[in-house]
């Protein structure tokens, strides 16, 4: 059974950094492009970033470009999101996604 488990969320001060992880199991992790998607309070899902299966190609939403970095370790079957220079608008539940597989999400709260 495919499983995605996010971790690393928490409270972070405006301008600070946080690193999210997503541990994958039950499917061929390296064969799938992975995405980070977030949902802010009272809002819909917002795509944040994508990385291809090999980890070579990455894309970002304009709202996080230059501040967030997505990466993956296909040996550890883990996806990462390095969040730098966070702003209050980054407050959301962050989900990792592969095809129709979703994790349970991890909460990130940015305070000033």
C-alpha cells in the first residue's frame, strides 16, 4: 500500500527557515514526479513545487520561487522542501503528492 508521511512542520518566525520531509513507501518512489501542495486556512489547494523522478527538473509557484527548494533522495525514498525567508502567507498545511497518492499533511505556521 502506497504511503506518504510528511514531517518537519511547526512554528517559524517571519524570515526564518524550515525543512519539510515526506517519507514514501509502498510504491516505486523514483519513478514518480513528486509535488508539494499547500492549503492555507479557509483557502483551496495551492500547488507549490514539483520535482521529476530523477530529481533533475524542478518547478515552483511564483509565490515561493527563490525562497523554497525542493529535492529528493531516491535511496531514502524521501522528498524534501527547504523553506527559507518564510512569510505569513506561507502558513498552511503542506502535503506531498505523487499521482493520486497523498500524505496527511504537516502544519506550518509563520509568526511575526
